[in-house]
C-alpha cells in the first residue's frame, strides 16, 4: 500500500500527454491548446468610437456646450473621408473608425441635431472620452493564450479574432467503463433478491463527460473469467479503461488477475486513503500501436468509485490533454459546521463548498461510508481530513477539492 501523494505522482509520471493534432475552431471547445498563440494583429486594429455620437475636438466641448457643423456621417464598416477641425464634428456610430483630428466622442444622448448643425448640451467632455485607441487590447507580438490552457468560449472568441480557423490541440481521451459483478442489473430493471442497479456506470460516464473526455460504456461483466476477459479486451481499445468492482481480496475479485492475463502491467494496488483503499492502477502497451493505455480498477462501492475517479482518473485525463497541474488542486476553506471526524486513514469526505467574497467555505456532510451515495447528492466536492480524531468547529480551516475544477 502506498501513500496518496506517491500514487498521484506515479500516475503523472506514467501517463504522457497526447501529441498535438489540428482541430477546426468550431470543434475545439473543451480541448487543450497545444501551442501558445502569438498575436499578429493590433486590437482594435484602428482608433474607434465606443458609442454612437459625434467625433469632436475635445477642446471645443470642454464646457459641455457647443455648436458644431456636422461635416460627415459614418457607420461601422465605413472609413471617414473628412478631417475634424475646431468647430466641426462628424456623426459616428459605435465601432466606426475615429476620424483624423478628433480626440473624443460626445454621446448622442448629449446632443441635439438641427440639419447640419449639432448642439452639445451635456456634461463637459475630456480628451479620449468614448474612444479606444489602436492596440489598446492587444498588440502585435503579444502572447494571447499560453500552451496547455483549456479552450473556453471566450478563448475561442479570441482565436477567431486572430483568424485562427484551425489550432493545434490535444484531443479528448476515450474512456471505457466496465462495471463488474453478478449482483448488478441494468438501471431500467427492478433488482431481484441480492441484486443492485448498475449505478457506477452512469455515474462514471457523467464524471467522464464533466472531465472533458469521451465515454465508452461497456455494460456489465459477470464474475467469471471468460466474460471479464472478453470485455477487458474491448476496453483496452480505448485510451483509458476504468473498471469498477472486483479489485479487493474476495474470492470473486478477479479483476487484477484478468488484467494481468491480458498483458496489463500492475503499477500499484491499494492506497492509504478512505474511501477507495483497494484502487488498482496499471498500464497496457499493445505492440501494434505502441501507445500506452492507462487502466484503473476502482472499488465497487459507489462513493469509492466516485472519489477514486476524481483523484486518479481525472489526473490521468489532465495529463493526456496536457493540462497542468494535473494533480487535483486542494484549496483551504473555512468550516461552517461542528463535525467530529475519526479515521485511521486520510479521508476524502463529501462536502458542500460555497464561494464567498471572503473565500471558500465548506459544510461537512453526514456520511455513512463508501456505499452511502445519497450523502453525495448535496456535495460538490470533498474535504481532505487527516488520519486522526478531530473535532472541527465553525471557523476552522480544512483543505477541499472541488468536483467542478
């Protein structure tokens, strides 16, 4: 049995990022950018108006009142042909290029137009009012996006502004999910005596989607070697194979031995943590491709599977997609409720995390152990509790890991 930190380090060392590959901008949401993006343009590309109004010489409207001759009208997409001089103005729309000679824009609301004469009737206007200069947001040569960032809608918008119709990304991994056990039935069936629904497959597939990966559900493998071996072979076609159940020390816990028979190399088995102690990790490298498949055997109890996915599988996903840091990020939060903790292992306890102006706060939820999935319904993360007995009081500090990160 190894310590959690060593187990996470091992996953990070074992799993290497995918190679970069081209992807169209409309298909790259949620993927990781492989290369940094350097701007080849200024943004905005010209001095422009920030609102509808009149482009003027600021000195003419310093008192807030003036009467000016309107010499031209321009809209966004047009280029001014006249030069603004003292005593003149050009009517301008939001986003249009600022005419030569103008150094401010008076809001349309502060004006009255009478033919070709505009009266300024608002507050004093200073130079640069309602104007944005070329290159204010971005200059040629600036780094817009660093390598290994995840592509969000706003980042895709920035790429579009730069004309990046195609970018180099690290693709989303395909993760096969295989639930094991004779006691499992599909979720649309009523369990018979001694049976339970296949909760873990639905839960793990949802976690896979949340992590930005692609789910490949394989259904249920029964507790016999033939069925398990056949479905393991299917799962090894994916980038990651996740099994739930069958990794403890029971008579029918066949997963480790069948993985070994399939050529999967064990890296570690059992981690000093709660829940999820029996977690298993290994690798498989098919000779015909040379690519490494990460294989995780998660305990069958649902909270154990959930926690182990968040800690280990999600770390592997981040590594494959090039996201750093790959390890789960723990942050300090303020405890909101009285809670007595007792455990001989570091514990990842279901928790409700809230974000406030003064920092994160956490409520430790009532929890009856690794089979108590109900306790996680109100949780959006987990508190990291020490291997000791401790009475937490409101105002105490504890590390938490968000499931939304």
